[in-house]
C-alpha cells in the first residue's frame, strides 16, 4: 500500500520502503547540457572521449551542488536533477532558492573558467548548459520492484514545471519559476 508523509529531511536511498514517500518543500534544480545529442560519436574513439568529457563535467557540477548544500537525485544522461532544502534558523544560507541560484552561477563560472579551457586545450568544443529551478512541495517517493529496479523519484507540480522549463530556455540561461523567484530577497 502506497503512503506519503510530511518530512523535514530529504530521504536517502535506504530511508524509504518501496511505495512510500516523504513530502517536503524544496528547491528543485534541473541542469541540461545543450545540444548534446548533436555531438559526433561516429568513430570508436569519439564515444570514449565524450565519456571523459561527461565525467569531468558532472564530477565538477556535483561537487558545486554539494558545496551549496544540494543533493543530486539523479543523472538524466546529459543532465542532473538536484534538490536544495530550506534550513531553519537565522543564517543567510537557510533560503534554498538563494543557495540554488548561487550554485547555478558558480556552475556557470566553473564551466567557463575551469572546464572549458581544458576542453579547448584538447580540441573538444566546450559544453553549454541551461539550468531551471522552482520551489514548492515535492514528494520524494521510492517506486519500483523489490530486488530488481527501484529508485527515489520526485513527484509533484514543482518538479514537473522545473523540468518542462528546460524546453524553453536557451544555452547559458538560468530560469526560475515564479515560486522560486518570489523567495529571493
């Protein structure tokens, strides 16, 4: 029987039983590498090179997300989905939208000043990406089949809206939904 309860902390992979969830107010962020499917992968060496490029990019992006207190929920092939929790108290880092925006700006700088020069030096066209985010109630639920395939997923309009915004933003853009924008100072 499926159930969902209110929660205060993003659940780890082992925190939820299959068919259960935890409802949280979070900032959800999507990162998508722009025009990735148009990159060449004809010769045998090109897919291996793209794997190295993706590994460099995602290693650094995940590090930045974690530096800002975010948690990566999943890799989407050429993108990431991450959550940022609000923290209680009077500290300036409590606002998850503010941290997510600062994170997105740091990711852009990391790509421009650290990753892109390495790629250019090896003859690879630098990556461009876009970021979307929104804030609101999301249910983190564990779904799937026991002992085969199961995973935590985000369910709710906030996550759906943030994901759909990827379809309208351009490479290099950082887009916020209205709920996220309204939480900024």
